[in-house]
């Protein structure tokens, strides 16, 4: 468009600039509104239904396993449960349970909201087991969100709390739309001993760094991975089954004097 003189040209330029500013503000407003809506959705209070454990009153030792989002039927975790159960089959008062928290686990944006509600309910239930002396919590991926709320509720309600050991297998720790580091900062803080089996090269966000409150086994470059052709996020589950459970080491109790929180041991 041609203009008659400098003043008219300046007016046309101002009008064009104003139009683009309005469009920019509109676009920013839309992006901000969408981000806010996602954040509210990701943190909105949970309506999860709780399935009780219903363990016998004389239960002395418990191992609970929690699957991740979409992992209700994860075969490797099922096999881990079966192998651990077989290992304690002859022990009095020992129970092993893979707790199915689907469908509340399966919405990846809200798993971190549902998990504490479920964890706290289970923790209060376990606190009623007066003979309980050992509580082992094992999780894969988003199952990690359950563990510390369960531990905190249990310890606050139990008269004589059992020793609590947590095992995180490639835990995810994203809370809301923005905090991709929540899990690294918080997972395992309630445990008497916490360990994590992680790999640092898979595509799942929020799973590729060590936990600050656990002793970390980095299995990214483990030699046995050469024979594994499934997804990277599942590799630490396979490693835990083959090299820990099948090796008879799943029941070994660690301590953070020998295995400090936040340390990383690279497995080759």
C-alpha cells in the first residue's frame, strides 16, 4: 500500500504494529489459558476409590508392588511379584501383593494426584497391623507417587512402626504441568532405606536423573541390556527381575550409612 506522505505512512505503520500487538496478546492469552487449565486439571482433588488390602491381623511382613500408568498388566512386574512371593512362601506372616490402582494410575497428568489419596488410605490401613515389622514398597514409573504418602500416613498412625524399605524402578516424578523435578527432589524421603534402579536415556520425561533421597543404581550401560529389545522405560524392570530378584537379592536390607542417599552406582 502506497501512502501520500510521511505522516500517513507513519499512521499506517502504527496501525499495522497495533494489529500485530493485539494478535500477539491474544495468542499469549490463549496459550496462558490452556496452560492454566492443564495445571488446574493436573492438580484437581482426586476422586479415587480405595480397594482395601484386608490383610490378616497377624501379618508380620509385607511387600507391596505398584505398577505405573498403563501398567496394570505389565508382565515383568507380575513376574517380579510371583518370584518374590515364592521366595517368602514358607515364612510365617509374610504377604506379597501387587496392588492394582488402575484406572487412577492411567491418566498420566493426574496420577500424581490420585496416588497420594490411595497411598494415605493404605498407610492408615497398614498401621492397624500391630505385628508388622517389615514393610517393603516397590514401584515402577508412576507407582512411585504412591510410596511416600503411604509411608507418611503409616508412620503417623502406627504405634510401633515397621522398618520401611522403598525400591523405585525408573520412577517418574512430574507434578502438574511444569514441575518435572518433583520426583528427583522428593521420592524416598520417608523411607528408612530407599534405592532406585534407573536408566538415563529413555524418552519418558521425569525419569532420567538420580533421586536425591535414594541410593541409585544406574543400569543404562549394563552389559545385559544388549539382549533386551523392549522399550527403554521397561529396561530397569527387566534388570531388577534378572539381576536382583532372580539373583536372590530382593530381600537384602540396605542402609544409608553404607549406601548414602543421592549416590549413584553405575552398573556395567
